[in-house]
C-alpha cells in the first residue's frame, strides 16, 4: 500500500461486507438525515447517489418544490433533488444530486459520478477506501432538458427514456417514443455502428446546446417538440 500512497490520504472510508461475509462492500451515507448503507458501485456510471423513491420521505427537504418528478402520465414517478447535506465518513458535502429511481429496487448505490471527484485507492483486506480530492467544486446544479434519451442497440434507434413528468404529461409523450431528428441531424435510419459512433461522439456535443428541435415518432404519428436546457433547482 505504501507504494500506492506516498502520504496520508485526505479521506478514509470504512467499508462493510454483508453479514454473510461476501458480496458487495457498502459505505454509510447520511443524506439529509437519512442514514443507510450504500453499495460501493463502480459499475454505476450515470449517477452519484441512487436510491428508491420510497426513501424520499426520510430525507429532509426544506423546499418541496425543489423535488423534480420524472416519468410518464400513468407511470410510477422517479425523482431528482439536490440534497443540502451529504456526509460520507468524514467527507461533508453540500448541494449534491440525488436520484430516486424505481428500477433500482432495494439497492442503494454510490457510483462513479461521486468517485470521479477523487483519486481512489482501495484496500479490500482492511476494508478501507482512501480518497484524495482532485476536483474542488463539489456542489451540483440540476441542469438539463425536459426529456432524457437512451440508445436502443437492438432496434438501432434513440428513444425517450424519461422526462419531467409535467412535460411528458402536457405533451402526451410515452416511454419509448423514437427520436427521428434532432436539429438538422436525421437519426431515423442508423446502422448499429452508426448509432454507436453517433452516441459516443456526436450526442455529447449535441447536449451542450441550449435548445433542441426534435421530431419524434409515437404510435406511428410524428410530433415536433422544442426542449430547452434550464436549471431546474
């Protein structure tokens, strides 16, 4: 370990195994008063902290209007919020994005969006994780578009994954609606390799825009939409 860490790390997290003695290591988090064990999940690349929407009532949120509901008209809602305080070991953070997703089930995840803020060294023998901060600005802002998309590599299409529930309800958008065109780019007839390349190379650049003109297909009907990037919270 001394070959990996030349000096005392800024932070040390104690990890725990389940009582059965094997499985995924967990780390204790305190999110606005909700204290629980979260899986040390380096496979979760999309979010910082994920838990089930049923835990929302246990998190102290001063402004209820700052809790953003995602989903579709008749679906069970997911949520995003900015937690005023998050404590992980001796790390005390403010204004952190929390995702509450039904698909997560009973799992609670601490993912790569958190760990990428640090240089991480893991000692599984001692059940400790050593962290050295590499990014100073740790506070989050919840900025994005009213709709989120995902690639479907089986059908080689781009689909609506979720969206602000008020927006999807108002515009009568259903999950799985297919994106045909974004601004001047036609994405309706991509090959598998085209989709891989587009999603990896071009989509991130498209997401940098402040406004997107979309054409989507839903149940055989075309719909024109404009979505605008904004700070939700």
